[in-house]
C-alpha cells in the first residue's frame, strides 16, 4: 500500500478486437474491447453507458445478447450480466479467437480447431458445453458466420483459403469450398439468401453463392493490404462496405458491380469492424487507432460524410498537465494530436482543432497526418486569461516556431511565435508568465525570447553580455520558468548552467553551474524552488533567491523522465525509466514513498487539489489516474501507508474498477455469485473519524418522511368517491337486498380464520411482516446494513405504514404490554437507531427516520421505563455526534476566517 492507489484509465475507446452490435427496443448499442475490459456505447450519441469488469488477460473476441456480454480471454470465456461476471467457461485448451451468437447458444472456436457449443440460459446449471466439434487438422479457422435461413449450420473460413459448411446439431461437415488460393480474413452473410461475401488477404472481395458454389462478382482493393471487415447495407441500397488493413473504407455498388466511393482517410490503422445500421444509411467503423466513427450517406453524390465519432490517442502521449482545477487533463501525443480529457465526464473529452485539417488535406490531396502539426514535446498553460486570448503555448518536434491555442474555443490560435527569425532553430522549451500576458521560448540554439500572447509580437530577447555572445546559453535551452510576480525568469542550459534574469529588463542577474549536463528543470512559483535533473540521475533543488542548493535526492537508476511539484510545494514527484515513481518530502529532505509499475512512466501531473495523479506510460495510449490516500483515508499519519525507502510493486490502473475472474490457470469452470447488492454502487469504506457519511438518496425521499402529514393533507380528495352506476360485466357480483352492488371476494384469498370440527372459528397464526423478519435477522446476525439498505429502498409512505403497524393501541395493562411483539419490535428499532447514529452512516436519512419514529411511538416510549432508558441512550449518542460535528465546523470556520484576514492584510 502506498500514498497513491490505482484508480482508473481514461482515453481508451476501442482496440483491435471486432465490436459486437445489438438492438434493444429503439436503441442500438455497441460493445467494444479496451484491452482487459469492455465498454458499451449507445450509438445514438456514442455515449458511454457501461464499463465491464477487468479480466486477467486481454480480450480476444466479443459477443452480446441483451444484458449478457461474452468475452473470450486466453483459454476462458467470461459471461457477464451487465457489469457483473456470473460465470466462466473454461473447456478450451488453446486461445479462443472466435465467438458467435447462435440463437440461445454461443459458439466458441480456438486456434487449435476446437469448436464448443454453450447454452447461456440457466448458466448455473449449464457450465459444461452441450456440444463439441473438432475441425480438420489442416484447417486453421479465421472467421465464422451463420448464413440466414440455414438451420443449425455455420460457415468457417481458414488461413489455408478454404471454407467449410458444418451442421452443429449433427456435428458433421456438409461441404467444403475450395477457396481462392488466399487466406480468408473475413466473411459476412448478405441480405440476399444463399449469398455471402468473403474477404481475402490478397485484397480481393468475392461475393459467392454458397448454394450452388458459384462466384457472383469479384472486387479488388486498389490499396495494398488484406480485407479485414465487411457490412451489407439494409436500407434498400445495394451497397457493400469493406475495410482494409491500410485504414481505407471502400463502398461497392452490387447492382452496377463497380466501386461507388472511397473513404481514404477513414482511420489511421487497420479497420477491425464495419456495421450498417438496420434500415438506415449510416455505417459505423472501428479500427485499431483507438477510434469509433459513424458515416452517413446523405450527400447528393452519394458519398459518405462523417456524422459523429469518439477517439483517443492513437499513439502514446508525451506530455500531460491538469487544467481547470483538476477537472480536465491536457495531453499531447506522438499521433500529432493535442487533446483535452475530462476526469469527471468522459463524453466531454475532445481533440483540439487544428483548423480544417480534413478540408486542407482533401484539397491538397495529402494525408491528414501530413497536414497536422508535428508532435508536441513541451507545453505550458495559464487559466487566468482563458476568456481573453490564447492561453496555451506548445513546442513541437523539430519545429522552429511555437503555436498558441485558445482553450475557450478548443482551437488553434491565430498567432505563430517565431523566435530568432535570422537564425531559426527548433523551439525546445516554453513558459507562460503568472499574469498570462507573456510567453517565454527557448530554442536549441540557446536563444530565449519573450512574446506577447495577445498580439503575438516579440517583446525582446534575453542575451548574456558577459560572455560576449549573442545568445542566452551556449547550447540548447533545456527549460525556462517565470516567478509569480514577473520579477525573475529562470533558464537552464544543456551544459549545466542555470541563469536568473530580470524579467522586465532582460538582464542577467546571477548564474551557477550544476556540474553536469541538464535534462529537465521544474520551478515552483510559491516557494521559489527550482528542481533540476542531470545526467548523473541526481535531483537537485536550488533556492533561486538565495542562489544555493538546498536539497539533493538520489535513488533513480535510469533516466528520469519527468518531475512535478505538489501544489503546496511540500512534495516532489519524479518518474524514471527504471519503472519507479518516487515521492520526496522537500521539508524533511527524504524519500517518503516509492512504487514500481510494470510499464515505465513517461510523464506525470498532480492535480491542484493533490487528490489525483495522472501518468502516461511507454507504449500506452491512455492516461492513468491514481488517487491520493492522504485525501481519502482516515489515517492521520502518512507513515502508516507510505513505504519510505522501500519500493512497492503496484498494478497499473485499469479501465474498469470492477475485477473479473482472477483464476488464470485453473481449468475448472468458475461461477461468481457475488453480485453486488449495494444500490449505490459504491465500495465499502472505513468511516472517517469526526465526520458523517450521507446516504446519497434523493433529497425528496428523506424530506418526505418529515413532511408526510403535509403531503397527506395536500393530497386529500376534495369529494368522496362515487359509487359506480353499473359494474363491469367481468366482475363477480353478490345479490343484496338494498340494491347496492356488492363484489364477491376472490376464492384465492385465504382467510385468517379457520373453523374447527365443532364449528367454532379460531385464529390462524400469520407470519410476521418482511419488515420485522429482516430487522430480527439483522439483529441476530449483527449485520444491520442489510436492514438499512431495505428501508432505504422503501418509499416514504411504505416506511410510514411499516412503522405504524408496530403501534401499541391497547396499553392498559403494563405487564401484558411488555410481552407483546410490538413492544419487542420497538425496542429492537431503538437499538438499531442507536447503532446507526454511533456509526455515523446514512446520516441525513437516519435523522429523518428518527423523527418519524418518535412522532409515531413517542407516547409509548414515554409510558414505559424500559423504553425510556434506551431513548436516553439514543439522546446521548445523538448529542455527542452533533457536538463533535459542531466543534469541527467551528474550527474550520476559524481557519477560513484566519486565511481570509491574512490574505487581505
């Protein structure tokens, strides 16, 4: 356990596994794989609706049916109902790479040619497969389809180029198609009977009649690469969409037997899936470039246009930084994209526009990647001027100018900053002043220049006159930084020289040598400390005002990739290619925590509130979030969970916080019956001392318990109900002398009385209500949370009725009342309320329940000594909790007042 615990990963949209599409009512949902987990999107707006559990290995195939999702990972198949894994099928001895939904069955095929048939109705009783087929030895399956109207029959394609037709009921091979001397990569059934489309690795598409084994038409891709996916249009147009491994989507007209249109820059990598929506001119595509796109055919020439899309980084990010008080993360990657990720709502994530890249690429007949700016190597942002002008500056790889961005409009700015136009060299470092008016740039040639962000005009350069040079540094500028008052500007050179400049006058004030080549510098404006990383892997902290080294941290064994100060300046975080993340205490001058991850960290950023840490890793396209245990745990001493000098191995954050089956090597089937019963969906946690935890119920639900009398009076009917003039014909009637309509009671309703042999009626013992049964069992098991969840699920009127059912009406005899079950139930409820108040959970809901309980049973409690003692104990617990809360609130108000007074003074 360390200071930072894995939370989740963001920025993952899809992987190279084909998606699964299903229609539920009027909505269409697509299930995609994101490594070891899956996500479900609503196709109406491509909004994320569900994230599946985390599996031990990467998903290799997906299938879905209503609430069920079937995911193949390794030799196993996980059966997930919504977000909870309910079973694991583990009969395969090789990796499963194909899944097919076949009615109420799932067909699974592994790389060794074993096909199993599974029934998912009644999973607990059907863990074993109901059928097994062993394919031919020289037949390596690559795809599987079920042709329409072919009962119990499937077609399998192979790497050898042949196709086979199998009857899964009789487990016999019916026919083998010779193929086209090329490996079959994909196949799909068409709306026309007996017709399928087969894609081969040589780029050819064969539309084949499987009934007569005849070729109908053959198409060939103009670009190199295999055909990877297919989809037939079902809206009346005779169109076939095919995707290739080069990222191109081709649309073919089957009636005219020619190419209809081409989407050349559809994706940046191999297309994994295509799907035409039922009776709609909309095509959905997914690729290994971490994106899903929807295309609509509504133009006059019939060509598709991009309708909507969701995408993430297609290459690993290089730089990240928190923005907007920790709600967003700015990220720049090797895919030449500059993105904004939302930590709170995934649908708000987007890519910043580089001004009509698609139109310019189409006009110039170039690829979009060639039009985009080169990858960002460094950037800086200032939130103070977001509404006024551009507030982000980026430096790009091998680019002699810097670019500005306007985050308010999520677009590239109009100014381009060109330092030293006489001798241009690539810009390597940038920094925005604390006021947000100026940007300072450092180049590979040692030049440092200041620009005005509003106008983009140069405001002078920083020159070192003491060495009689025309540059600020002899070599490359590693980093630049500005202080909080626009008084000093700090720069670091590659050769180990650090210089402090007068910000306004641009004159050199002081300098010192580190002693070896610098790699990176990070400046903290509040405490005036400068952290440097050199080639000797030592982190040094310098006091810029005192001009001396104040701290020296050693421990990394490989290249240090990034540094980051905490907002208060007490912590310094560093990452290295040795896979470690270390936290240094600046005040105590020691390492307080260190973790090791399997994949080395390349960039990191700590949120201003210090509650979330964001990291990027080698060969990972996502951004990984870690939560700070200091902010969310009840431990007051940091040493209780920090590792000190020891390095603790930690797993990386996953897309899903829900863990799936952890049994990787077991060959026995596993059933997971531990489905979460928590209605709030939150994990259990330890109560923080002196604080209370709310129930997260709607405000109207617990407030209605207090105002039930007002609600009943408001909803009281104005006039009494009228008798029906004539009863419906289907209701049984009983004749009466008065002429009023009387209904015959149903025979299925059992009476509470029975007649004995003599003829006397006796009372039948009725079972206790579910409310009391659950309360008694929870008290016996000493697990009152089950009863709390039950009463939280009740409506206010139902809970009021359950409490009134316990009311003692006839209490003349004191001795008789003590023996009545209602008295014992009231006593149990008092014990329950005492326990819940002391635990400080569901605080506002329990307060409302106490008020309603005392309102109903207050007179009974007042008249009985035994109940009075428990009521006094409830009062003592309630008073102590409120006193602790009031004391804490008073201290916090004093602290706020002190800070505000010190700020204005």
